[in-house]
C-alpha cells in the first residue's frame, strides 16, 4: 500500500456468458478495492486475434488506488477468476478480461506487467471508450493525448456504442 492515491485506467471486456452482467459485477468488485471515478459507455466490439469467437462488450474506467502496480494486477486477476475466467491461451473467449492501461504516468516493464498497456495505441476498442472519459490524458511514452492516438488509428475497427435492452 502506498500513501498517496494514483489515478489508474482499466479496460474491461467480456465475450462469453452474460456480458453486460459480467461488466457490472467487475465494476462492483473493483469499487470494493479502488475508488472508481468514471466509467465509459459500453461498446460492442469485434474480437481481435481469434476472430472466430463472440463479440465483446468493453468499457474503460478511471479509478484511484493506493495499491502498488503488482497488487492492482493481483486484484484484476482475482476479479477475472471470480467471474469465471480460466487460465488459457491469450485471445481466447472469456467472461472477463481486465487490463491495466495506465498507472499514473509510470512506465513499468516486468515479465508479468507492462504499463502503459503495450497494445492500447492500436486498439479502437480501448481508445474509443478511453477518449470518452479522458481525451486529454497523455500517454507517458508517446507524449500524445488519447484524442491524438485515436485519430491515428484507421476507422472504428468494429466498435459500436452498445445499448442494453
């Protein structure tokens, strides 16, 4: 535990089971461990990698935490597990996927954790909801804002605002 809270951004995604319910539960669980400040709209998105799997529902949230990065990762993995995610191959269908996008302005590279998330700059399903809640957030490596990064990707890559029924 640290003395000062840090602003973090997390990406949540679900493509099996009750996707909206999975996202709602994950945000609730996160709220028990972090101070969740903003949550983006939910987006219906095409899968990346293995495209022969169901579409995802994704959102991004901003939170404040006193947890160290590895502790935050442990919380995220615990929530994934609680919601039914089994260890398996990357890009496999899953009830919950939580990625740490940013941890303050820190740049972290360890075998188990890379922050900022290495592929966020190429993923519309992350940049679109992130732009909704933090367009002026500056990527600590590129020095570009989220708004600028979003302009740099081609199209919406199958990302649509989702309206729950």
